C-alpha cells in the first residue's frame, strides 16, 4: 500500500498543477475573458451588454445578476433586459451605459464598425498594415501592450516598424503564432521579432514560448 501511495505521489509531482498563464497552449475562451473584465468592477453596479446572443450559453454563463446583464438579438423576443431587435435599432433608443460589452452580432465589416462606433473609448483602425500612417494620425501616443496576430513574416515586420514609431520604454507583447499552429506558420512572427530585437538592440524577456508567445520588450535593461 505504502509503495502504491509513494508511486502515486511521485507520478503526481511530475504533473504539477499549472495556472493558466503558464499553460502553454491556453486559449482564453470568451467567457473567461469577459469574466476577467467584469471582475474589475463592482459586481452589484456593473452592467454587461452582449450584442448577438446565439444560443444564449455565453450570456447565461456570465457571472452577474440577471438585472445587470443586457442582450440584443433580433432572433429573440423582447423580455426584461433582452431586446429582440437589431443592434442598430437598439442603439437608436438606448440611454444605458455599459462597463463591459461583447460585440458578437452581425459579423459584417460595416456592422462591426457601426457597433464599435457607439462607444467613444474604442478606436478601431481598419487599414492595410503595410500602409499605416504615423501613430499620431490615429491618436496613438504612449503604448504599453501590443498584440500581433498577422500570422506571417512580412506583415509582422510592418507591424513592428509601426511599434517603433510609438512611444514606449517597455511593452508587453503577445504573438498569436509564435511557433505557429502548423509548420507553415512557424518561423514567421517569431523570426520577424528576433530580427527586430537584434536590429534595434532591444531586450526581450520571453515569458511564454509555445504556440503563442508572450514577452516583455524593453529599450533599456
Ligand atoms: C455568433 S452568434 C452569437 C453567439 C453568442 N454571443 C455566444 O457567445 O454564444 C450571432 C448572433 O447574432 C445575431 N445577430 C445577427 N444580426 C444581428 C444584428 N444586426 N444585431 C444583433 N444581433 C444580430 C444572430 O441572431 C445570432 O444569434
């Protein structure tokens, strides 16, 4: 019996529990991202809006009281905070303000742009990454975080050149295809990053080195 327990403990110690930041291939699902965002607010006062409810699984699982959750979807009948209309119509008559919003209704370019434009604190720049203007043209000054998800080498180079034009001393960076989901996507974002670091003499502390990459890049040690 003792031997069995010892070998169980030995086996278990090889598989230490990992928190999700350490878990190599963790993909934060939409619910965990939404709940993380909501946790920053007073749960009793905070208001959540979901545009596009689908089967309502996500909406129902959001960890807030039902009175603090609002939904918009033309496929539903209107009841309580659920508005059975298209997002355009909802925004025409809406006076509420929301703390966290999940835009997942009509996934067309024009509609997503329209849905985002209802909120003055969201700036969405839709442009070819190779043809970006100076950051000041988009009102971008000092930056602290960058997420790169362009898959291949050339657009990563352009994205990193844009980052160079922004103001920063140290930034958190996430690369969606650091090692790539498949061989075709390997040696792209990671290679462009390595060349960028070497060319500029930046310092990089890679915190996650898997399918996705996370790093702190600094100009000084
Ligand atoms: C991808 S599903 C939403 C999934 C849901 N958010 C989830 O995470 O499970 C898209 C939903 O958008 C709704 N929809 C389509 N056009 C819309 C519009 N103009 N405004 C709001 N919702 C819309 C559809 O009826 C559909 O239920």
